[in-house]
């Protein structure tokens, strides 16, 4: 799917698909996410409040929660995203260097390039995926995005829930997607490790249907010399998934506003964005964490 000229989500105050998922941050949770001295806030009360939202919006809802109205500067954003992460679990390293809070911004790259390039380094749209697709399972349970600066043009997020994927695909396609594929590691493997990791696209984690996907990482994974090429059956199943992604009426589209902190169920959601363009004096900047969840599911 391409997004050239797609102006979905344009305008700072325009309503969008995230509106029903937006919660103003108030009370103990706001104090805990924003106070310079976190010991002044009631951590247990903040955890209980955020846990309630996570169960309602991630476990029992669309898989997305948008905490709205936080201070938007970078330092405040890093504080809020780190503390929200600690309330629901443990931060996971996002590369072999161990980065825990990663800047998502246009680094002038494309994932069609081989090597270490990631989706989060580009400005291009499409390619719905899950985070951590280049790594072995278990995948991060949740990922967060804090919006420090948003682009005027493009940059809306798009999500598709695994229950809508499994419901729409033929049973034979679902069966094939439950078999292992080789995903390219994006050069993140340690010396001596294989350049791919093997895992199914559809699987079960924490007793719930789950998905891990980024098509070009699979295509590139099966291009490695020691890896068998995709079979016709495998390619047909992946094409069916891509066709669904490109046409599904269940696609949720919304654009984060500056000062918003969004949490996504990374096991249940494919996500992507529309292509965006930076202005020279206003470059899109999101802060991301990956989380191994410890709070209980609903
Ligand atoms: Fe992503």
C-alpha cells in the first residue's frame, strides 16, 4: 500500500480514528509521568490507573491507548515514556547496543536497503508490520510512541488487529502462516549467529492470537544463500496477507499529536504509517520503548 499524497490525519485539531482511544492524563498517573522527582508521586496508584486503561484499551479494545495532554518537550517526553514503561513492565533493548528509548525519525534511509536499516529510520509509508520482527520470539508485548514533534504532512499511524486478519484469511492461508519463515536479522545478530531468525507469522503468545511480520524482512531472509527460497505456497500466503492489509475496512488510522503518549499491543496489531515530510525547522520526532509486560492481562 502506498500513501503518496495521502492526507489522512492532516491538521492538528482534526478528529481521527484515535479519538475514541484518547484519554486525558490526570491525577496520580499525571503526577507520576511528569514530576521531576518521581518519589513525590504515588507509584502504586499510578500503576493501578494505567493498568486499568491497558486492560480496557489494549486487552479488551482496539489494542491502542493514547494518553493525551502531556508536556511535549523531548526531556519531558523521555521521562513520561520511561516511567509509563516501568509502570506496566520492563523496557527491552531495541538493538544489540541495548538502546531502551529509541528516536523514531527520518534518517534518510529505506528498509529496501539491506544491512541494519529499520522502518523507524525512514519517512516512507506502508509496510504494515510488528516491532521486533527482526528478532527471535518472544516479541515485545507492548511498544510505546511519545510524540515530541509531528509532521504537518503525513505521518498518520495505521493499525490492523490480528483478530481481523485471522477472520478474513482463508483457513489454508492461516495454516501456512503458522509455519516457520526466515526473517532477516537486519545485521543485529552477534558474531557467529545466523543472519536470519526462524518463526511463524501467526502464533500464540500469553494464550492470545499473535502476529509478527514485516514482509521485506521475510523476503530478504529467504534470499540469504543458506536459506531455502520461499515456496509458492508460502509466497501465496504472504501475498494474501498483504492484499488483506491493502484492502481491509478494519484498518484504524489516527495521527498522534505533540504531547501524546500512545501504547500499542505489539502482539495483536500490525502497524504502519503514511509517508511523511519534514519541514527544515520542524522534523518529526517520536520516542519509542519496547516492553516485556508484567501487569496482568484482563
Ligand atoms: Fe513499528
